[in-house]
C-alpha cells in the first residue's frame, strides 16, 4: 500500500484534478468565461487560472459539449500532457484537439483497462457520444460519471455501473444530478396538454442520480456537473426551476440513508485517507437566486456585448440558411416527406426577418415573410443561427444553451426529430468516410445495441 493517497480537487462544474501516486489528470476543464453559446456561467464562480495549474501528466475530455470540451480553457493549457479521449465511432474529438495544437492523444478503448504509469490505471466506458472514466491506484479508486446518467437509458446504464462497482469498489463517485437540455423550458405549445412541468424532468434526474449512487455503492457520492447558472435576461427565470446539490443529497438520504453523500465546491479536496478537506464554507443553496442576481449584475456589460453580438450575423446569412437546408434535404431524400409542413424562422437582429420553408410544396420552398400557415416556429438571433448552421453540433448546443425558442402548434411534436435533421445533418462524404473506418467496425462489434439506437435516432425517425 502506497503512503501517498489519491486526491481529487473540485475545480468547478465537471472539472476535476485527480492526483494518484504517480500521475496528475485534469478532467473536462472549463475554467474561464461562459460555455455553451456563452450561456452557462460557473455557480459558484471558480477562482482557478488554467495557466497556473500544477504540471499535468494527462488531460481527460469526456465528450464534445462545451462545458466539458471548453476551447477557451484548452487554449490556455500546456500542450505537453497526453490527452485521454474515448475511442468513438468518429474522430471528431481527435480532429478538434489537433486544431488546437494538441498532438499527444491517447484514445481509450471501450471498457478496457489501460495502464498510464506504474501505479495508475484507467478504464473508459462510452455511452452514446459521452463517456465515463475510472481511475485507480493502490490507494483507491474514483469514478467520474459526468453526464452519462443524462440521456442514456437506465436499463443500460445501471448494469454497467454495477459491474464497475464490483470491479473497482470505488471510494468516491461523481454523478450528475441535474438536467441539461431545451425541453421543456424552451418550448411553448398551442395545446397545453403537450406541456411538461420542468420540475417533473428535474425530479426524474434526481431519481437517476439516486439510482446511480445505489448501483455504484461508493464510499462517498458527490452531486456533480450541475454547477452553472444562466445569466442571459431571457434565461434568468429558468434558474428558479433547477435542483441543487442539497436537493440531490436530500433525495439520496431519503432513499439510501446508508450511503454517504457530500457537496464539493471549487477548491474542495477529497483525500483517500483523510476524506473531505473544505477550503471554504459551502454556498447556501437556499440563497442561490440571490447569488445569481448578483452575478447577473456583475457581468452586465459582458452580457450586453454577448446579446448584441448574437444579433449581428453575417451579411450572407439568408443564402447560407437556404443552401444549408437544401443540402440537408438532399442528404436525406425522405426528410421533406417526413416533415411535410411549414417551418417559420423568426430571425432576430441583422440580417433578420421572418424566413419560412414550406416543405408541402414540390419546389420553391423558401419565402420571406410570415404566412401564418406554419406548424413550428423557431425564434433565434441571426449570429446564433449562423453558428448553428455551420456547426455539426450546433442544434444540440443551442438546446443545451437554453437559447432555443420553439413554438409548436398541435401535432408538431411528432416532427421534432426531423426538424433536427433539417438543421444539422452530416454531409454524405463525412458519413461515408466514417462508415469506412476501422473505428466504426470496432463500434459495431463492441456496442451493437447502441449502434441500432444510433441508426434509429439519426435516420429512421426521419423516414418512418
């Protein structure tokens, strides 16, 4: 047994610094500025400067969402550490890292243990486009499950977590407890029966957190990856409908009082021998709305610059809008028949206006102005629309940012999966190149059930 304990420092939101006997791993670093289309801000605010972190041996990036793969933070980090990423069916993580100047990259195979050094071993499991990481040495083992409890079926996730728990006997586990997604906060419906109370989704995620904790049975469970506030003036009300670490720990105590849960905040350290070391008093989460109002006031000038910038799109935006949607319709020929409705884009700022695409017509789908005869209305600032159109993850990021504004008339809910494909569809060449790679063959072999779900989500929804 080593004399040196494992230590894990909470840096903020989903960012951890894990120090084993002989390795230092920085995980999912978002440490400066806002994330997700400039919408998420650290709560509580984090004091850490990326350039002043201790020397690192490894970075771990779980997935491409900006609160985990934060470009402005990554630009300020040393390029010498080896970057650990899941080996997915595509190479977009690797390509993005190469663009940022990271060349030492190690792709971790699904569910296979890898030794990083004499004492430190890791195991990465992939779920969808997300991943979790276990880290172990002779003094202990930790689990960073980040967002894997969000958006993945518990019937798949819980047995995986139970198997990991039996293998590693975790001293500490970090599990997401809150929601992150546009529905239902960013949706408005003509038919009130289609509306979902946001608290229903929040409570469902708390149940996922508790069930995950019960499956893992770690010595300590930490509510994790929910430390953000929405400071935009149109999103401020959404902070009122959001669970806190206190809520997560209360739910855990009510359902599994034998499990130990703790709240960790920026600067706090967990030690495999000494337990929790608090570096400052924890926030009073009952007063979080007051905290957020003060943050909103403190960042008022920057928030104004962000809002103004998002309303100032490129001059060729309408041409980009038309060409992008036409390309997506050509990539999935049956998409037009599946939608078979008119979608109105209310583009705010410059250039802007009401832009409608009517897919009931055999040709000449586009027109400027509001006919009133649409099924779905999307309100979006012009520069944000440009970002969504050119970014393969743009629509998903827009939803996570809570800057999506959708109005759906009766019957529109069934069209939503096809709307995503209308806005963002990978090019045929990207799809072909991906299908021809060895990594895709590995995905088919190791993750067959997920492959079936992936095909159903990406393609069958648009053709049924």
